[in-house]
C-alpha cells in the first residue's frame, strides 16, 4: 500500500480536535475569563497594546520631524476624546481608545487605511493586533524611492526570540496577548530602535544574521544590513508581489473538477 495515499485517505476520516490537552486548556481559559478577572485581563492587554501604539507614533513623529524614518503604527491618526474633541491618536487618553469604538472603525474616505470603497460600519481594527508600517509605499500605494522591507525586520527580531504574527512587503504585525507586560512592550520598542541603528549604520549582516549568511555565504557575505535591504527593495519594485497577490484574489478561480472527484484521482 502506498503510504502517502493511505495517509491522505486516513486523514479524511480523523481529526485532532478532540485532543485532551486542548480540551483541558479551553476549560482553564474559560474559568480564567469568568467575572471581573476576565474583564481585568482583557483591559490589561488592550491597555498595553494602545500604549505601545502611542509610543511608536510619538517616535515616528520625532524621527520624521528630522527627515528621518521610523516604523509607523497602522491606525487612525485622529480620534475622538471622551469629551467629544478630536485629538491626535498619540495625545488621546488611553481610556478613550479603550471605550470609544468609533476610534477603531475604518471609515470611508479616511486616507490612513487605503480602502477607498469600504462601506461605512463594515469593519474595525482589533487594538491588540498591532501593525507597523516600514517605509516603502506612499499613502496611495506607490513605491517610494527607497524602502525598508519588512521581511528583513522580521529576520532581525527573530534573533531575539520575537516572532511577529504576520509579515508582508512593508508591514509587520504583532499580537498582544495576555501576559504581555510593560517590560515586554519596552523590549520590543528597544529592539526596533536597535534595528534602525544597525540599518542606518549598514552594519555587517554576518554579525547580525549569522545563520542567514551561513545558509548562502556566496550571496550574503560582505553585505551590510542596508545593502541587503536595498537589494530586497529593488526586487519588490521590479516584481511587485503584492500587486500580483491582489490580482490573484480579485476573482474566484473556475472549478474544473469537484473536490470529491479530485480526491478519487489522488487515492
């Protein structure tokens, strides 16, 4: 019997869902979230994520005021305060950002989110899923003259045990979950600042990313961090994978054969 075919057939009729360890952890989590303790835990993680966003926005303002670059948090730039006033996101009270839902909605016409044809009240951001934008695209989605590929940032963060939830061409997403403390938040900020210092100094990647250099020394040896970033940026400009991906998802594929029939061909 061909093992791969047998395994494929077997997996059609089994599941990992009733795993006892998962069931037990679900029971523990459900009890942790009961009553006031659940509200307290939820508020704590939202508070940490919001403060992180505000700190990053303030750093972005400080650097760009001197014609320098930094990571930009992806959220509304102007929000509503508790008294109804419109204020800058970084100047808003944490309480207003935790309680006023409108501050997280993607409103039609707002330039910050880039979805021109979105319906009103269609969706909103999750405050704890923090996306940071790296330089590379303008507000209209056009390439800038230079950029910092997000994949390079993710590779650097991985050296310190920091694993982003998602990485695209010029975006890195971090998920703030229960257990994230001020110390961990500040560690992430300091590591991002460290990346910027090394990038601007074009530090040798053999020191910063030794595993990468070891994987293909003929490609990476002798390059600085910014050298590699420029090469990656040139590739993104030349091939524009995001546009290709958007085009692929813009229409549904034609079903040439039903899944059941295709499975019969496999087994």
